[in-house]
């Protein structure tokens, strides 16, 4: 009996998330109502409120899951060698590719949140934990530069329906980073 309830709960949460993402492709979060989400999901409003306080709470939970998954992927990686950084980027891009509809919407549509900044913060925290140079101030600027470029390449990749393989995009990002860093006397 419990597994049936768990499956039902998982299904409900999944259709609510899908409904919100679908609506975000049509209009901003400020114009989306709980009623619309429930109608799209074919779920009662009381069921919605069992899980979320409002549409922004649902959006925040979607974003939080993605951020947590990114943290998990990054925590499994080491940046000791260039091949490791390509693997790390590839792994992240595979996750993004598997969730491209959600990621595209969160990075491209006007969600009214700071999802892109949250992604940058997670990546910057990871990069800052790996000493890039001996100068902490330079490390901060350098990590911002690297992450901003990687995020924008990823956004373009998603906008082009993720046609290239994650490994190819990872190698491109890594090459751009390496070329940019090679001009610095580190």
C-alpha cells in the first residue's frame, strides 16, 4: 500500500513540475497561477497545496533539485588533470542534456528567479576550492570568467537543441578555457 502511495505522490510532483515548466515557456512566473498549473496537470488545488505553498515555491524546488544534482556531480570530480576537467564538464552537460527542457526554460525564460546566478555560485565555489593561482583576488575573477563563458556556451548549446554530444561541448569549453588561461603568466 505504501509503495502505491509513494508512486502516486511521485507522479503528482512530476506532473506539477512538468506543468509549470510548460507554462513558463509561454509566460513569466508572475503571470502563472496555481489554478493554471493544476488545470494543466489535471490535479486538484488541494493536492498542489499539500506539496507546495505557491507557484514560486514549486519553481524554487525544481531549481533546488537541479542545483543539488550539480553539487553532487561536482563533488565527485577532481581538477588535478586537464582530462578530469573535461570529464567533469561532460558529466554536467550529460545531466543538463538529460534535463534539457527544464534547464533550457530555467536558463532562458523569465522565471523571476536568480537560477543562473545560483548555478554560477555553485560552480564558482567549486572552482575556488581548487587553487587556480596564488592570488585569491585573481582566482575570484578568473573563476567568474570561466564559469560565465561555460554557462553561456551551455545556453547556446541548449538553444540549438543540444545537437552536439556533451563530450564535444566539454572539450570546446575546456579548449576555450585553456587558451584563455595560456595568455596569463600563472
